[in-house]
C-alpha cells in the first residue's frame, strides 16, 4: 500500500473482455496507477502482506527504499545521516527482519565505530531505488518463504526483460541540495538509467540498469556519548574515608545537592558532555545486468548479476569535558527516577582537560550477487524452478586512516564543569582559573585511536521449488521445495590506541596558527542553544595538519601499519568467524471452496529446517592495567592471540495456515496463523571471550559467546477485514499478535580474567589517599607518580602483581531466557475522490507488549527494541500531468538499545515526525520534471536514558531538496 511516483506510469485496467481488439483500453497513470497495482497485490495475496509498486521502469515512489517502506502500515525506520537505513516491522527491530532479492536471501554487513559488527540487519541505504520494480512485505510466515524473518520478510523485485517485451528505456538526472552541509551551496548529482529489450521473437532479453549518486551532508550533535552511571538513592558516600562510589553523590543535608534523591529513588550522573560537528560525503553506485533466454514456451533461463557500492567519508571536530566524579553539587528532579537538572564538579585545585578532538575516516559497503534461475513448465499441471545464487556483502575501511579514528588535543584549563539538562539541547558550561582564558598556547596533544573494522557476509543458496496444479476438486495446487543455504560471516577489528590522555609535549611544540578559534551556539537551532551559560568557544582545527605535526614530534615506534602509532593496523586483534549450514524442506496446499455460497481460500503448509553452527574467534590476551588519566584505566595487550571454537545446532518445524472469505462482494475477512524464526546476532554466538580495553576504577566488562543458543521463535496470529469499495480505494482493519520465545538475555558472571593487577586497588592508592585526605584522582595519581617511579612510565601507572588486587570483570554471557508477546492494531484507508485527481492515504499502527524495559531496575534485562506506534498521513493530487504529494510520517518513542557506554542501561529514541513533499509535471509522455523536499520543518532526533533529562544524543540535520528530470524512450 503506498505512495505513488513522481512521473506518469501506465497500468492497464483489468477487463473480462480484454481479448477483444475493439475494447477501449483505460490507462491509469502516475500516483494513482501505483496505488492500484499495490492494492491489487494486497487483495489477491493469500495471507497478510503489503506491496509497493513502481508502475514504470526506473521509477519508485521515493528515492530511498527505506523511506518508501516507512509509509507502509506497520513499518517504521531508523535514520542515519538524515536518511532511512533499516526497518522495524510491528515492533520487531531490524535484526528480526529478513530481506530477500527476487526470493533469494540477501547477505548484510555493517560497521560499528569501536568494535566488530554483529548485526544481521540489511541497510537499505546501499540500494538505489531506480533499479527496483517493487517491494513485497510479508508480515506472516509461509512455508515457501526462507526463514530468518520473525518480524517480516521483505522481498525486493527487479526488472525482467521478458516480462515487458520490446524496447524500454529511461534516463534520469537529479541535483541534491542538502542544507545540513556547511558547503550547502553545491548541488550534488544523481544519475540513473535503465535499458531493457527483447530479441529473436522475444526469446532473448537483456536488461541493464545503473545509478550514480553523490551526496554531501552534515550534522550537529550534542552528546553524553559515554552514557550515564546509575545508583540507588542512598549509597556509601563517605568522602572523607575515601569510600564513596565512583560517580555517586554525597549524602546528607549539607551534600551541596538541591532536592537530593532519597532512599526510594535511583539517580544517574553523566560521564561526559560535549558537542560534535560532522561533514559526510557519500558516493553510491548501483548496477544490475539481467539476461533471459526462452528457447521454448515451457523453459525460461535467467542469469543476473547485481552490484552496489556505497562509499561514506566522514570528517568531524568535537569538544567535550569528562566528569572525573570528585565532590560535586547539583539540582535534581523528583524521583523515583531522578536526574540532575544541574550537575557541577569543581576541579580548581587541579585544572582538568578541556578536550577538542578531530577525525577523518571512510568506509565502504560493497554488495555482489550472481544468480541463475531455471523455470520449466514440465506439463500443464507441473512447474519446476531451480534457483542458485552466490552473494556477498562486505563493509570495510576506505581510507589509510581506518574505518574510524580520533586524534585528541586538550587545554588543561577546566576549573569547574557544569552540565544543564533542563532543555532539549544539553548545555555545557566551563569555568577557567581566575585570570585565565582559553589560549592556543594551552593546547597539548593527548590520546588517539585509529580503528579498522570489517565485516563480510557470504551466502550460497540452492533452491528447488515445485508447483503441481490439480484439474478439479477443492485442492487447487500443491507447492513443495527444498533448499540448502550456507552462510559464512566474518567480523574483525583492530585498534591502535595511544593512551596519553594526560597530554604530551610542551608549549611551543605547535604554532598558535594550528588552533583556529570557532563557536558553538550558531551551529544549532534547538532549544537551549541560546543559553548564555553555553561553552561557546573552542578550537576547530585541521585534523591532517595537526596529525602530521604530532607524528613528527611524538611517534610510538612499531605501532600501526605506519610504525608511528598514528595510523591503524591491518592485523585484526579480534576476529569472529561463523558458519551456519541450513537444510530445509516444505510442502504447502492451496484449497478453494465455498461457505454459504461465498468463496473461501485456504492455504496450509509446513516447513522443516535444521541448522548447524560453527563459530571461531580470535581474541587478544592481556598482561596488566595502566592508569593513564584521572578516570581511565587501559589494558596492556601481550600481543598473543589464538582461535577458539564452539559449535551448536537446532531444528524447527514451522507450520502456517491462511484462510480468507469474501463475505460480501469486495469485503474480505482474513485469518492467518504461522510460526516464524530469526537467528541470534553474530556477537551472541561468537566462539570466544573478549574483554573491553577500557577499565574503570570499579572494574571492567567483557563478553563470551554461546553458539548453542536457540533461534528466536514467534507464533503469529492475524485477523483482518478489508473493504475494497472502489477501483483505487479501500479500508482495512487488522489485529495481530506475536507470542515470541527464546529472546536472549544476559547472565553476568564476575571473573578475574587474565589475573590483571589493578593500580587503584592496592597499598599505593591507600597510602596516597591517607596522605592527601581526598579521593581526587589527579592528586592521587601525582602522589603515586612522585613516590613509586619503578611502576610508572611517563604518566601511566601500572598495576603491581602481588600488591594490587586483581581487577574484576563483569562477563556478559548470552542465554535464552525470555518469552514475551506483542500485539496491536493496524488501520489503513486509501481513498481517491472520483475523477478530481485528489486522494489520501491514512494509516496507523498501535502496538503494545509485555516485555518492556524496567527503568527502575539495575539488572541486565531483555526488552523488545523498536516497539512503537506509527502513523502516516499522505495527501496527493494526480491529474493532467500534474502530480503533488505531501506526506507526514510519525513514530512514537521507542527503546533502541539496552546498553550504554557505562553498561546495562537503556537508550530511548524520542518521538519523531517528518514532513516530505513532491511536485512533478509531465511535459509529454516522455519528459517529466520534478521537485522533492524532505524534512521540510527541520526536525531533529533526540535520545535519552532512564529519564528525559538523561540526554544521550541530539542530532540536527536539516532539510534536503531534490530537483530533476526523467526521460522515457
């Protein structure tokens, strides 16, 4: 069900006497034509599905597949750089949905900023819409549909030349103006073309399509990117005795905290606060070649190759301040989930760092698929199809500086640090020591990190499908098939990190010209950006200039491919490899009968599938812990690595039953029952133990995989009523329920991994505290560095074996432990107002469940991510070659993650609505010009933790405009 296109797209109206050459042919084009075809697919399907159709070659309703899908009832999307990327269906997040291309399971790959990716979700931003003929969204399972989509299976279809004999060709050109880029005066190009033709009396056909898209955009962010630390209302906060919880606030009336949380509350404090400004360049190339040969009417061979590459380059500058969790003051919201409206730390005794970082990195996603399909009509009753494909998706660095990096510099001038969290944009306020200002001569190079991350997913799949049609009786046909699927996934990661966060070098190492001054407030247009307390000045420096100078001055011999420590390493230190071998067989029966003289259709089937899992992991080992700055402790790697291997297996029986009855003309009642499954994420089934390289004063974290995990399973029920009251209008109401099991929770095990002495858990720390009389981390570090030089190198304090206690790590082990249900209503109305040209689409999904995150709980817990209500309002006009579409898409608040940088804490994405518009004009049957505007009202996204005040990220992107033309031959 969906929106229409920007250009005229003809469709032939169905008529019983269409064989007569004298019959008048009615042509329905444009937006209306697209809606009619999608509606007919929905009506005729024996089950619950939605469809989006392009009524002409090379023309899809939106320029991005995900942005088209968001307008379908029950579908919502995640956005990246202001553009749709991944889809959630009926509350099931992207990893629970399977994407196929012409019925073939597609590989998926992605990158994480600081670790190897484990996601199975498909990123639609890799595919241009111009080569897509349609998208089918199957909301309930069928025996013939591949497994892996517990929420839905989304099938992308492409052009087949023998389906549209003769010459067909189209060419489009577009300019994109993105207001989010600082260089937004430039129009970036998008080119697309598609050619299809048949030869030798339509026995041979060729179709080739291609697109080139370049986009420049930017964003402005406010971040508490390292997360919030959470505590019970009353804890051990005796600062004088040095027993305060790290990050906790003092007790009592004289604590310095207004409206301090009481014993019946929990509260959270921020670890850092800052702002980030990104510029992003994306180049996307797509292409497909399809060859078809039909030597006889009963045999068709199709060979196709699909290719896509998406290159993304990112540059950023940021400014931030870390809270060192010494004595603090603040003002708090009421409990039971308490948050600071104002939070201040005083570091005037030992000024802390005002950090200003920069980075420049690039990634590329490359997808390839080669497939062969043979369709043989053996007889009037029997049809056989053999299909094989070999496909791959790979995400990798596209820069000698890695897939992600940061070079940090700082001025050690923070006398006090305050965060204000009462407005949409959090406000960072810094105070300098008396008489001081921010001066370029204060700047020192601190730490750096150059990361390489890669993911490669390969699928080899063989399928044989058959259809046997019976000549009479209530059994109309029997479908059957077998398939073999081999999925190989590799996720790997390396990091070259210099932990000199306390600063290196001396005044005069850098000329003042390296540090040009810039401002913050004028870059935002969000409530809070005009706050007079906001830290408005910072240095927005050139990453490459400063990097080149730092590499001259402070090289670390032998580190990274460049040998200086200022570049990434191509030798992966974390390497996870998983193979899943699946065998499947299915049978499905279609019956047609009558009940009270009304037509009834029944589809019943069952699919059996068994999967064997082998998972290997290469993980690093460690020998010590280095205390590198006030609140950072880093693991010291030994350089030794080894693969470990674990295995698992499971099998599933997945039945389905679909019944529909046309109770009166044009009114269809449907009932569907199915069982579906999805597989665990690759990190959950990894075959090794990894620990995070950054440790805190209270210990570290890590994770161990479990290939013996069972897949997620869901029992699905759908009941719906659909009234097709016009050629292009209908109303549908449906209720759905999904009872799911085997959701993965976590079991936390405390272990002293590798026996690593912690430099803040021994006699040196106790002696320093006794001498200083305070928990000030910087003063304690200074004391140990001055009095214990044998265990110190530069500004790094190392653990002493036999004196310091071994660090304790919270090891997260995935286990199947949670069942839960989701349920809801879907309502959709599509109405065309006669021959006026006006029409509207209104749809809404209301979804609920019993597996919510409990914000008042400290325990690691499972909750269904992505669960939210959604709605669409679309108005259009389509007449006399003029087409106008105005669309509003809304999504309610939802849980996006259950882990922050501080551990097991929630991440909520707040309510978001966006207005888009399109206008096009057909000069004639061949030429169309169009204009599109996206995010017209300049909406921004915002995420928070346990409460609204616990902001995690605010991102502003800005509107985007497209102008172009399309010519059809």
